[in-house]
């Protein structure tokens, strides 16, 4: 009989993340998309693949994305909504983040038409549902079949043409007719170039590419909407801070970090013990047992984040060694590979003139600069089919921001 152990303190969670005999288990129910992808690997296999993919998240690459690629994507995605005076933030944010994630994953959009973007968006949303099946409250088998069908259709329409282009480029490099520096800098190219070395079957290549597409878009899009929700609420509770968030990107980054701390993309992390071990609190865990890391509790531990740990406070001070986003990006071998791309680095460490703030704060600032405000006639709605507290819809209107009282 499997025993489940739950860790609720910050120190206990940090220790559990670092236990090398605890294997990732959160996505076991979502194997239709997540089987054998990076986040589900363990030990030597995980290290080998992460070592290859880490090169795609170096600082120079993050700087290119934040300062060159992403601003144009934000402007292009936002413009038609500003023109109509309204938008729905859940779909807007996923489309915005998807367009960049597709480039990073290696999923080409040769036509770049609205119809093509919409089809890729629909595929991505199916993949997200597959990855989060553990939190799905409907018919899981029916949803799993729906996701599998979407994978097949995506493979034919988007992935195989993208693979063909990259194989042709790799062949040209091998023949000496193309400089290696001219290869696409994306996950799919790295996987194909090392497919034999890593013994990656075509199904694994497909799932890994899909994983980067959905992970790069979904977690950032979720943080984007939640951060905006907090900023909108500050207009009533802390109007001076709300105004500051519109003009001060460093402060807006702190708002993002505080949002991610209070509302991690996944409320828990789940591990399965490969061998007997002992948790930080002295609790014995047998091989095969589950360890639930309760991130909602650990990130609100008053011993670490103060007596008001449940409150949203972007000016919160934390002790050295404690990330302002808590443990929401994980820790140890499975720390999120794209966390600094999404939310920038720790402000305590990244203070120079070339500081990077992350794609989420950049996108939030652009929406605020366009005068986004909640649609008072169409309030936001939570997704009733998810246990993760996702927004199903968040309508906004665009108009010049009203003056903010300092009273």
C-alpha cells in the first residue's frame, strides 16, 4: 500500500526537492504528453538531456528574447485588441507566450496567418489539458483520447514540416555547405542533432517539443494573468503601488515574483521514493511512497516570509538565500529550466545596468501601458474544471488610465 507524506514547511520542502532518491511524479497521469520529457526524467538520463538543452537558456539567449524577439511579438499580438478596445486575457496571454515558445521549441509557423496561429493555439491548449490531467475533474479517459488525437494532427501539420527543415539544415552542415552557427537555435534542432546519442525515438522527440511549447507558454501566461489581477486589485487597496507598477518595471517584476509565490502554477509538487529515505522532519519514507510538497503552504510559511505571508506585498523583504518567488519554480535537479526567462533573476543578485526582468513583467507592462482595466460589465471567471485555480476568462477593456488618487 502506497503511503503519502505531505511536506508543508519551507525548510521541509527545500529538503525534499534536494532528495536525489525522490523521482518526479506529478505528471504521471499526463503521460500522453509528458512521458519521457525532461521534467519527468531522473538521474543520468535527466542530466544528459538537461546539459544539452541548458545552452538554449544562457543569458545571451534570454537577453535576445527579452529585448529583441519578445517586444515585437507583444506589440503584434496586442495591437488588434487595443484597436477594438477590449481583450480576453487568458487567450491573449497564451497566444502571446505561445508565439515565442514556438520559436524556442522549434515549431515553425511559415504562413504566420491568424488562422495558422489559431490552429497552433488550439493544439497547445489540448496539450496543456493532457499535461495537467491529474487536476482534471471531468472524464479523464475521454480527455486523454482527445489529447492523443490532437498530438497526431499537430505532428502532421506542424511538427513533421519543422523536422524536415531542420534535418535539411543539419545535412547541409554535415556536407559543409552551411555554417553550424546558422542552424536554428531551438529545442527541436538540439534533439535531432543528438537523437542517436540520446537514443530518442520519434515519439519522445514529439513529446519533448510539445512540452517546451506548452510549458513555455502556459506557466508564463498563467503568471501574466494573475499578476495583472493583483495589479488591478491594487488600484483599490494600494493605489500608489498600482500607479508605480505601470511605470517601474523593477517594481512590476517584484509584483510578478510575489504573485508566483502566492499562486504557483502547480499548487503542489509530487515525488515518488525510489529508495527508503528520511525527510527533514525525521519522517521515514519507504520505497514507493509518495511525497507531496505543498507549495501553497511552504511559500506562505511565516517562519520564512513573515507573519503576513498570506498577503500580497511586492515590497516584501526576504532573507538571503530565499528566492522572492518562494519554491514555485522548484529546486535542485528539476528547477524550472526557463524560470529566469519568464520572471528574470533574483533582484538581489541581478542589479547591473544590463539587468533582465523576464518576459512576464515585460508583457504585463505593455498591457498596462495600453490602458487595460477589468471589464466591469463582464467580470472574470475561474475555470470550474480545474483544481488549480486557473482563470477561465478575464475580460478587459483598453482606455486611457484614470488618474490615481494618493489619498
